[in-house]
C-alpha cells in the first residue's frame, strides 16, 4: 500500500469512528426533535406552503423512527462490520432526503444534518477496514 493511500485510509478510519459518533448524536437529536413535533406540534412555525406538506405529527413520527434508526446504526457502526457500514450509508442517504423535505421548517438545522450525513457517507465509503483492526 502506498504512503498516500495509507494516509487516506487513516483519515477515513478516523473519520469513520467520528461518523459513528455523529450518527448516534444526530439520531438522538432527530429522535427528540420528532418527539417535540409529536407532542407540541402547535409550537412549530409554519412558513411558506411547500409541495411536500405533512402534518407536524406525521413529521414527528418520521423523525422519531429515523432518529432511532440512525442512532442504532451508529452504534452498530462501531463494530466495523460490513452490514453496519452498508446500513449506515443507506440510512444516512434516507436522512438526507428526509431533511431535504424538512428544509422549509428548519433550514439551518436541515442543512447541517445533510452536511453531516454527507461526511458520514464519505467516511464509511472510503474506509477499508483491516480484519485485524477490531473496534469492539
């Protein structure tokens, strides 16, 4: 393995661990955001009409389920297993779509989560773990 490839893998491995932490954190925050939308949906400010308009209770349930999936997948990603890596990429992509649709309600939060999901996908897809490297 060349030195530049080794450095790239080191950065990707470190970022993949960071991606697992980010996924757990984002998942928990998204879960609590969904909880707030389910219980206090009258508190959210409604902006301009948007093509993908759902009731805030529906958005709350979407964020609750997605947040739990993101957090659990982030925990599984600590194992470095191939199934966890594939699942994390798929769920991060779904999170990007959900937060794109959530843009009119909380644009800065949505853009932040989308950016973090892109970092997660990059880190996981470029990292090639060695079988001898065990995280857990």
